[in-house]
C-alpha cells in the first residue's frame, strides 16, 4: 500500500476521537487542511482522499491507496457588555463586561480511499459536520439563557465509487451520524418578591442515525 499523505500525527487523532468534535457554530467545515485553505471549495481536489467529504465521486481520480488524517483546533472567543444592570440580580457578579471561558476544541478527520478494481474504488471517511461549544462564568448576567452550550457530532461514511464511462463517475455511501447535546443554564429561585439564589438546569442527550450520500462527477474536458 502506498501512503500518499499524512497531515498530522496518529497520536493527535487518537486524542481527538476520544473528545469527539466541538466547534464554534453549528456547521463544521474544517474537513481537511487543504480544503480549509481553499475556503472549502475542494470538490475537485486531487491526490487527496479528503474529497470523500466534499465530492465522493472524485476518488475515482486516485490511482492506488491514500490516507489522510489530522485535526483542526478551534477556540471561540466572545466578549459581551451589559449596560444598566448594576445592582440587579442579573449582575450580582458586579462586572459589566464578560468574556467566555477558555474552552478550546479539537475537530478530527480521517480519510482512506483505494482503487479496488479497473473501474471501482472504495473509501471510508470520519469527520465532523456539526459542533458547538461555548461556556461562561456562573455569575454572568446571561446565565438564565445559557452557561454552557455544547454540540458534538461525528460522521462515519463508508463509500463506494465507480466509473460509468471515461467522463462520468458516481459514488454512493452510508452516513452514520452521531450527535450529542448538552446545555446548562441557571434558573432564578424567587419566593414572593425575594430572590433566593440560582438553581441549575443541565440537559444532556445524544442520538445516532443513518443517512446516505451520493455524488456525480463529469469531465467535460481533459
């Protein structure tokens, strides 16, 4: 087997798989180093099995076996300023400007593709489609909306691709999707007109579902 590309070390990928994928925002598009560098316009990438995430039919351009793996590092930073809250129960921490807690995220990816016959290829992809993580101090004024919001999602995608003819290629695959959600926030405890402090709400859940992927690629010219 000929290994064409290794983007990052195996140790980092192993650590990434354990923590799954977290990222700022719900949509994650950091599916490969080259794809990120090209602003995700990577459906025609060459000699790179990460095209499994962008356009699976493109693996019919690969001649041999290819492996690509790596991680992206994300650290969301926000700063929120509140006005007119001094002395209120919302701002019992005493500050008007708040930053989110330091909470870096690791987004893993791994791709393998190989030619299986004269006009057949197969591959497997592991990457994140969705993710979110942001956390604030327990006393920040927005605590009744959120203290922590985290979505982690990973996709395992086995794919089969084939050439219909010299110009047309097709691919079909199975999407095995895992999504986990956790949300924390504070709830004010009030008796009559008296504020008694805050309670805590912590919602945690996950889901695994199957989907599918299909793509076509047509070479109009060489």
